[in-house]
C-alpha cells in the first residue's frame, strides 16, 4: 500500500526529480515559467521512501473546465504497475475533489526506437488502458509533447562519456564537412545568459529574427522573446542561448589569407617536381572553389552593408538531470545554404551537453501525421508531417536515435466537458497559429 500527498518541500521534490532521471518540465522551476497554470507537486511513498513524483498543472478553459496535465508523466519506475495503479486511483479522487475534467499524461517510455518495438512500451500501454486511460491517438488534439523525439547518447555501454569528435564521425558526410569548414567561412558562435540580454536587448532581437524566419518555413510553435527570456531567468546556470553569427570582416581576412596562399602556390609551381606540382594544383583548385563560395556569400550579404556581423542561427537549450534539451532553434534565410550554420550550431550545442556531463542530448521533437492504430491498440507507424520531413532528416543526419513514446493518455473525469475539449481544441489551436502568423507579418 503506497501513500500519495502534496509535496510542500520543493527542494526534496526537485532532488528526487534530478536523481531519478526527470526532465526540466517536471521540476518546480517549471511553475515559474508556466504562470498561467496552477501547479501541484505530488509525491508517492512506500513508508518513508519516496518512489514517485509528479507535477500536475491545472488550467481553466471556456466550456471545458479544469484541464489537468502531468508534465512528462510521473517520475517513477513505470514497470511497477502496482504503484501506477494506486497513483491512478489517487488521481481519480483528486480530480473528483477539485472538479477536473480530465488528466492528461505522456509517460516517457519507449514504444519503439529506430523502428524496433520495445516490450516495456507495449506492456505499459496495456497496463494503462486496463486502468482506464484512453490513448489520445488524434494528433490534432496533442497540445504538448509529441510522442517522437530524437536523442544522441553521450555515454557508451560502460557509462563513459563519448568524445564529441567520436560522435561526429558517425554523422552524415555533409554534417562533418559543414562543421569542419564553418569557421573558415566566417562563422562565430557566442553563448548568452539572461543577464547578458537584459544588458543588451539586441541579443534577443537577433534570436527572434532567427525564430521568425524558421517559423515561416516550418510552422514551429510561436514564442515571443519574453517567454524565452523567462526560461533563461528561471533555469539560469542550467540554460544557454547560443547564437551563430556570420562575421563579414573575418570572412574577408580569411579570404585574403587564402589568396596569399594561392599566390605562393602559383609562384612555387615553377621548377616544382611532378609530385609537388600536383599538390600545389590541388591547393590552388581548393582555394578557387572556396573563392567561388566566398563571392556568393558576399553577394547574398550585400544588403547588410552597415552590418559586419549578421546573426544566422540560434538555439535555446536547458541542461537538467543528465539531459541536454534543445528547446528552440533554427536558422535565418540569409546565406544559410552557403554557411550551413545550422549544422555548426547544433554541433556546438552537442559539445555543450557533453561538457556539462549530460548522458543524453535531446535534439527535440518532430510533429507527425495522424497515425493508424495497431491491432493491440498502440500507435501505428509515426511519419513526420510534410513540413517536418526536412527537420527529421536534418536531425537524423547527426546520428540521432529516433524514439517513439507510448503516447499521450487521458483519464476522463467529466465526459461531456471532455467531449468539448476534444472537439474544440483543434480549432482553437489552428486559430491561434493563424493569429501568430498574421501578427508576424
């Protein structure tokens, strides 16, 4: 028999989250980010020993009533079905006491990894359905975390940290090339804190310029600069805003060095041995190709006559409980194909996760099409939406593992009000996205 209660000691709550593989969206800091929600912190105990922690957020919606959301599911041993069953009974009682319409949760348990089934995921699905949870298989109704994410393991089977260079060797050839030549094309990266941005608001302006361009291409979730700054403030030393700039002045200096090297190679051709002559001609050809790319960069950046430094890419990350999470990120349309700044940025974010001792680097989610259901009731094949196929391929090019989770589950309290929620939420989401796009324009 387990006991469950509201946990007032948030220090102890957070320590349990951190020590048991929780996520940043499950810790008490999240309450200060999601201020429009009312948060409750539940703990589950076997005597004095804590076995479970769960952040439950509450929000009131017109005609729908109180929606409860368990961020990332509970932090616990999901194989302990007795614990989950008793916690479910407890949540039912709490929903009834507080008049909640439904409780939504998304357990971070793999259904498949790189297309291969995971026994624990299927077992958990069967257990949850048996306890009265309904799988929310309509992707249009997914309002939070999607059931697909791409992770890069940062430790080997012995628990030893893997060097970034070793991970890079497994990446696609195009990624390796882009990262290798990034600095040769005038790319410079910088990390910023909330204090930096408060002293210089133009930093956030640069980041939001990136996000606006990216959003126009890929329909990313719209967030304003205040929200991003709030994340940086609340997670302070655990967060990082990284920007990649194209430095035109640096690019010019590098080009001058290349041309000087070419002149020396041309001068050395006279009287060179056949073998040396081949080497010199290869150097000259390489510089000529780099010069061609350089001239294209200068032409594309010509309108930025007054700017010697142009922000091309940016990403906001949080490093919590052994996981480096890429929350937001993208690239501007300006000279993005010539510099491949997105590859450069993501490799630097990966290195940051490694330097902070993380075990996993989370590249983020991919939004998928509405899946069919398998005969056993689990989610069928998950295929990226058309406007996310490019993002999916980009993330896979970093040798990332494709994790499909068991899904988002709903425990219904008030059936009529939940019906309103299920029917109206997709329309509300679409209207919100349209409004965001109009405001951007």
